[in-house]
């Protein structure tokens, strides 16, 4: 279901209801202006939409996170020695990882880099307040490099 389209259709229906009400009232300059405004609003609502659209719906992981807590497990072969500074790589679902990080590292993370399935991961290091790129091996899925 396309929630954005449904919302636009609902708005258009409300605009039509208001137009019907205004049209049935005694006509004067104000009602004429209101009808013009309604037409402009309807045109904007019906117009093509471009850009990033966030649909309002629940993903399977949303429902799972309602009753389960994500847990990080360490994989020694993915360890990156960064001279004692704690950086780590999370492989898995973005939403679960970010919700976990909000609970465990809120206010302590300088940078999160999210990469979608590729053969290598760019890891960032923070030094002197500037993110620097480094490389780390990657095996599967979506990755978060957290510094």
C-alpha cells in the first residue's frame, strides 16, 4: 500500500468536500478567493512528487524489535586494531543496529557510515575531529562502521 498516495487521495477528497460547501454558500469575493485557493492547493497535492519519500509503515524488524532486543556478538576475524581506540563494525539490519546503539552508545558516537552490500567496507577513524578513511574486510549484508 502506498501511504503517500493514500494521504494525497484523502486530502483531495477533503478539498472537494470543502469546495462543495463553499460553492453552496452565497457567492461573493471571499468565496471566489476560497475556491481559487482550493484549486491551487489541489493542484499542489496532485502534482508529481520527486525526491526521497519516507513511507509510514512498519517493517518486519519493527514488529520483531517490539518483543526482542538486538544483541551484538563479537567476531574475532573482523577485529580492527586501531591503536587502542574503540571502533567496531556491525553487520546486520540497520534499524536493529541503530536502535541498539541508541541504548548502548547514545551521545558517544562520532560517526556512523552505512554501506549496502558490497565487497569492501570503508571504515572511518576520527582524529582531531576529522573522519579519516581506512579499509576493513566485509563479508555480507549491510554494514555499519561506528567510530
